[in-house]
């Protein structure tokens, strides 16, 4: 009998009971659904990766275009600043050209203001120096002859001469 019980158990183990088969089928269906869901998720991820790569490519192209536009704008700014520098030098001939410098309009304006200050300081210094050594233009003013130290006869002769008389 023991052999029969063993054979029955072996048969049941190899063939399985209907409940066990149902449980295995249910588990297999779950695993198949999970596999299908995983594959769907992988497909969705692949699609998303492709979209992101396309966006990255567009962003790189946009970045390159922006860099080119920035370079063009910088060149235009530099050219405008160079023209402005030339005009600033031409409009301010009193300021030495090497004082007016800069790479931007703001820097050029600052150097022009500095140059104007220097020129003004030099003018004031020169005027002060010139006023110290001021020489009157033309003949000296007429003044009366000093009668100090003259004899009475010389004083009389000087008086006659001033009035337009003749001296004998």
C-alpha cells in the first residue's frame, strides 16, 4: 500500500491538481501581464528618449545660432565703439588723442570727461602763470615827472615844457 500511496503522490505532483494548475495559470497570466507592462514601459521610455534627443539637438542648433548672433552683435558693437571713438577724438581737438580711449561708449565718454578736466586744469594753470608776468601792451601810461631832487631852475623849465612853452 505504501507503493500505491507513493505513486498517487507522484502522480499528483507531476500532473498536479486542478487547483494547483489554476494557481499556476493565474501566476503565469500575472507574469505575462507584468512582462507586457514592462515592455510597454520600455517602449514608452525609448520614445521619450528619442523625443529628448530631438529636443537636445534642436537646443544645440538654437545655441549655435545664438552664439553666432552674439558674435555678430559683438562685432557690430565693437565697430560702433570704434566709430564713436573716432568721432569723440574729432569733436574734442583740445584733448590729446591718446587720452581719449576705451572699448565701450561708456568708457570713451569717461575718458573724454577726464580729458576735459585735464585741459581745463592746464588752461587755469597757464592763465595763472600768465597773469603773474603780465606786461601791459603799448606805451607806458603818462605820468607827471618827478620833481624830486631838481633845482628850482630845473623845476621851472619842466613846468614850462609841460605847458607847451619854449625853453631858452
